[in-house]
C-alpha cells in the first residue's frame, strides 16, 4: 500500500526550536524562526538553497534518513 498523507515522514506539527532542520550546516528550527523575525525572511534558507545549487550540501551523507 502506498504511503498515506500522514506517513512517518509527514510532520503533524511544527518542529520544536531545537530540532535540526539542516543537518549539513546544523541549522535548527528555532534559528530559522529567529532569522525570519530579524530579517523578514529566512537568510538561512536562502544560504541553504545556494549551497544546494552549488553542490555544497552533504544531505545523503549526514542526514539520518540519507536525504
């Protein structure tokens, strides 16, 4: 049976402040929220997107689920 809309990888609530969102660079949900409060947008997510574009992330190597 294919995964449903609430499978194990689908969050059901916002991540806690200390939850690591980016394992490559160690950014937490709380740091991203604070970044948005300070800048009106997330410069952290912009930096992550730029790193991905430049092939500087290591998600497959450092993320617990290999993604």
